[in-house]
C-alpha cells in the first residue's frame, strides 16, 4: 500500500526520492476536485455499461466518506504517495478492495486527470477573483463619486503636470481593472473545457463518453485533441500573465498611495489598521500593506517566468516538469486574491486631505498649459508662440519669488512683445479662466477628460459596465453551481450505504 503503481519496478522508492518526487503537499488544493472528477468518470463508466451499479455504489460511497474525513481534518497526506491521484485511488482500493476499487481508474490516466483537476480548481479561483475585482471597481467608483469636486494635481515624470480631479484618477484605475476582468474572463472560457478522457496522450480503447463527464463537471465542452488536452498548459501561461498584468496595475496604484501618504504630499491618510510602526522611530506610520502589494507583484512576475520557462523546452506529451507549474499558478492566484482583499478596504477607508490637494494646486504653475492653450485660441499667437511666452513668464515669476496668483494680463503682453516682437491684447478674464480650477476643468471637455460633465458620464458608464461584469460572473457561477448540484444528486442516487462493504 502506498506503492500502487510500482509493479513494473523491483525496488521500493527511497524515502528521500519519494519526498523529491511527490506533489502530494501542493495537491491538497485539488483534493475535492480529484474526488469530483473521479466520481464523474465512474458514473460515466457505469452509464456506459463498463462497471455495475453496485460497483459504482461502493466506489462513490468510499469517495464520499473520504471527502467527509478530509473536511473533518482527519486525513493525513503522506509523501510516500506520488500525488493526490495515487492517494485517493489507494484509499478506495483499501476501503472496498482491489477487485472493485481497481476499476475506478479504468480508461483514465493521471495525465488527463491532473490537468482536469487544475482546470476545475482554476475555474473556481477565477470566479473568486471576478468577485473581488467587481468589489474593487465598485470601491473605486464609490470613492470617485465622493470626489467629483476634489481637484488634484496630476504628475508626469513625478513633476506637477496638469490639474484634474481625484474622481478622474479613481476612474482610471477602475478602467484598468475592467480590462483585467475581461482578460481573465476570456481566460476562464478557455480554461472551462474538459481534458478528461484524453488518456495518457492518445486516447483509450475503453468506450468512455467524454461529453458526459464534461457535462457532469460543468464544463462548457470537451478539449478535443487528446495530445493537446494533456500536453498544453497555455491556459496556465494565460492565467498567470493576466494575473501579472493585474498586479502591475495594483502595484502602480499602491506606489501612488505610498507617495501620497508621505509627510511631503499628505494627500491621503491610510487607516491605522493598514499601517505599521518603527521599532526605533516613534513617529513613524509606515504603509506596509501597500509596499507589500508592490513587492508581491514581483513574485507574480517571477511565477510567470517560472511557468514560461518550465514549459518552453518540453517535448509534446506529459512530462513531470509540468508538475512544477502548479505551485507558481496557485501562488499567483493567492497573491492576487490577498492583495485585492486588503486593497479594497484600504481604499474604502483612507482619508482624503482635499485642503492639502488644493494648497498644492494654488502654489503651482500647472495651469501653464491651460494658459498657453487659451492664448492660442483667443489672441493672435500660435500655440508654440504662446508656449514660449508662458514658459518665459513662469521662469521669471519663479526667479522673482512671485506666486501664480500674481500673474497679470499686462505681463503676458509685455513678454510677448519682448520675445516675439508682437503686440497683443490680453483680457484679464483670460487670467481668471486659468487661475480658477473649476473653470480650467470645465474647459477640458474632450472625451475622457476631466470636465465634471465628462467625469460624471464616465462614472455612470462604468457603473453600467460593472453591472455587465456582474452578469458575466453570475452566469458562469450559476452554471458551475448547477453542475455541482447535479453531480451531488447523481452521486447520492448511485451511492447506496448498503452496498459499501
Ligand atoms: N503528480 C503529477 C502532476 O502533478 C500528476 C500526473 C502524473 N503523471 C505521470 N505520468 N507521472 O503533474
């Protein structure tokens, strides 16, 4: 026992080697998927007339018993088993005997079995991530609603660039996550095909019914070509890539929030429960959660490189190297879930210091672009001329220690004359237009810009898109839940307690 498959070999595996080979520890994650897959396979074997109803009953009762023991926490997974597949088959054989239990794996290989389990597990993880992404986007939009009227500085090269609103910023990050959602949803639909029945690589002579197991397990169809079904792991590459892209978005967001939490910015204050302290500097409030999300992003990138590298040189067909693709996939999933979970509440609870944001704006020359644009449209200056004039004015005002509010129409006229030799007439109302934040924003009305009208439109539109995401999640979840219920009912119908032992 424990060496179910080793009849071809003379020597027992050395403990050191078993430990090295075994994937049983990480396979704990697919424990129930392996039971579900085996149940579906054996129900199909019965329906195809390949095992008797009584045999099926014994196998199913044994599998259900194991499921309960596992849930109670009384199952110990030991590295003497190569993997969860051997462990579970061995359990049933020990439980109901080799004659009946020995039929459980008829017409199946671990090669189609493992990738089935990974796909099923990934399906439910992706659904969890869809839910988290939706909650995340909702939070961003909610904070966006709150800050429609909160002007803030936008930066390029980490230098003050243009004035906008905090709402506009939140929508930007919601948009990125909407794309993450779509990428992962597309990935889901490719994951959701059943490889079961492909056999080791070239199918099986046993008259199995692949469509039936696919349907019992809630798949959207069969992954047809048996070679492709057991060899390909592009669904893992795709999932980890999309997760890496998702994390890159979170990481950039956290970088902003870290900067904004500094004493120099003071734009936001994160809630104490997301901060940490210093062992020596009593004044510190460190944004550890945010830094760790930024750091963990690197780990997901590393996982992507791992899976890409593991797969690239493999000959077609299953090779044990593929076993090594599971931990990086699962690690990436967990990192993404944990990061989204903590970020949702962190974003929901940070305080925004709108006065500080306004203060930075009022001391800034970031209206210079608005001024240059207004001049190019209202007086006889090309944009480049206006750009030159305004650039000169800003340089001079800074060197004279003047404040942006000291700007006067006259200055513009003088500088234009001096550097361009042009006489222009600048109305004081133009100055008012660019030194009043509301007016500045109301002028930038292009699609996707920061005018309050456009921001409002984007907010409403994103809420609508979010409703569509919810629907997409709902239909997929419902499809799986219904399949689960159907499988459980079928298992119940066929497993008679009478027939066990
Ligand atoms: N433990 C293996 C894995 O995780 C399962 C498939 C093993 N197949 C085989 N032919 N050794 O990938």
